[in-house]
C-alpha cells in the first residue's frame, strides 16, 4: 500500500460533494472508487475498478441475496394482502400518527437480533398504517433506521454484539476483563451513541425535539399536498406499496373485509425463528418464502403465476440498492488501498491524551465509518490500534471500546450509502438521499450528546 498522505482525502471529498450536488448516490460512489483506483493503479484504472467491483460483489453475495429475498418477501406480504390484514389489527392500537410511530419505536427495541431483520419487521408492519395517518415516509424511515444498529449494539444477543465481542476478544491486553463478550457487556454503559440515538427518537416523535430542515419540509409537503412521499420517490412505490391499488381494485376498505393477518404473521414469525436458530437471516427469508408458497397457493391468496411474478418483481426492485451497496463496499476497498484510515488515525494520534482519548476516538471512528460506509470494517481496523494505545496511555479501555462501537454505529446510522440507510430507504419506498438528509440532523444531535458523554467519562474515569 502506497502512502498518499493528505491526498487520501480527495476521494471521500469528491463523493460527498458530487452526491450533494447531483443527488446521485451510485454515480458518486463510482467516481470516488475510480479516483481511488487511479491513485494506486494509474496504468490500469479501468481494470482495477472492474476487478474491485467484481471482487466486492463476489465477497458479498450473501448480502446481495438477502437484499433480493427481502424484496421478494415484502412484495409477497403485500400482494397476499397479509400486510393489509396486519395493518388493520395494528390500527386498533395505533389511533394516531404519534401512537403509530411510538409503536414502531417499541417494535424496533423488541426486534433487536439483527438490524436487517429489524428494518424488515417494522417497515412491513407499519408502512401502510403510517400512510393512513399521513405520516411522511421520511419520519417512518428515521424511526426504523434509528432503532436498527443503535438498538442492536445495546443487546448482547445481537449480530453486532457477537461481531464486536469476537474482535475485541483477540486483544491480549484486555484479557483481564474476561472473554470478548464479557468485555462487551462491561462496555455497554459506554456505547453512548446507541443510547442517545434510541432516546432521541421518541423526543422527535412527541415534538420535544422539533421537526427541522428536511423533516420539516416533509411534514409541510404532507400538509399541503397529502403526499406521504415526494415525487422523486414515486418510482419506488409502483410495486412496493400497492395498498391504494388493492383498495380500489378489490373494493376493500380499512374497516371492511380483506386481508388475512395470518398471511403476514406466520411468514414473519418464520423469518425471526429460523434466523435466530440458524444465525442466518438469509436462511430465515428463504424458509419464510417456502412457507408463503405453501400457505398462499392452496388458499388461493395468490396463484402460482402471481406468486412467481410477485417474488421476481420484489427481487428486481432491490437491484438499485444492490448497486449502491456494492459501490460503497468497492469505495471502501479503494480507500483501504490508498491508506485513508491509517492516514486519519496517524494524523490525529499526536494530539491525543488520556482524558480526551475516548472523545477523539469516537470522532475519528465515526468520521471514517461515515466516509467509507464501513460499519464493521473500520472498527475492526481501529480496535487493534486504539485499544493498545488506550492501555498504554492510561485511558479507560472499556470507555474507548464503547467509543469505537459508537463510532461504527454512527456510520451505519448516518452515512447516506451505508447498507442500513440504503435498506431502510428501499423498505420505506423512498429515495435514499432524501432519507439520509432528513434523518442526518437528528443523528448529529445524538452524536453531540454521545460526545459529551465521552468527554465526561474521559475526565472522570
């Protein structure tokens, strides 16, 4: 790996500026990747870029398949009218927009095992109900995204906890604190971003923290036009959200007949149960789709042709998000090649001391995770560097570890091309950048509160 110094900042700056100006996510990522590969492979930039995309796609086929099956699963829930039936039950308890969103927040805490599963469960459960109460899709997406990774990192049984425990458990200097999971449990009080992001959600829903910037405009759009999503997001709702189409064509209404709740509850229960038992949401989704086939065809909820067409349409609807995710991972590969993480860390380390170490660690890891979209890769890279430095410099290693996890969580939550942001956008039927920009101010508020926590602990512990 070559040392490019401050030039390593060029690709991320180009990505952010290009995305802000053009509102095009994948094209911005492609440009950033090309610049990164140009710096390392001047004579073969085209070949290096294509190799980067092909290697990234091959290494992340599991994620691509999860996206595809998730799209097919969501379409089938709606076309079988299962989502309609569940929405009618939910509306017995969700009597207003605020109550519906609070229910979403509670569901997000309950479904803590995996952020993908969290996003899937809440979006399919609440999307139609939120539409009924004229809640902007931007608000639903914010609630879902904020109870994804931020909740998962606070529960030791989640996929995130297992990953981080495995990484930190490899650090010899942390052996006195016990196993990797022991270390993780002890650090839970210090994962401040997870706590603040989750707590801020009901404050925003209830209006304690006001609607601002893009979110305020979204509410103004609903008030003036009645549209729960923007014209830009129209293309994401031609197959994903068919509620209105069904209501018109089948003569159904929210209080009348139509929609079998078991067509929704049973497949979703299968996803959760099989995912927990196997530890793999891909197997859970595949199992649920098989159960759907067994349920829907004999009951004539869907014909075989309708089932196949619905699954294929749902899978195809996720292709744009697959491109964005693969683009983000390829950018990460190119930035690793030019040494961006090492440059940022080495540039900041000389200014660290024990008292400020946790706060600066959070800022550095959060910035790197946000820039690269690498929610697990950056923390995995920084733990072997920052934990030994914390031990050698007299900083509390548990607080520093909490800061690293918090930084990675911020990246997942706030980065406009992270897998969680992309998946939430698709599940809610809205443009990716619209979701990212409307939730970003609240992510910054949560980050600022977390930073205060790390400053206090840095000086007090």
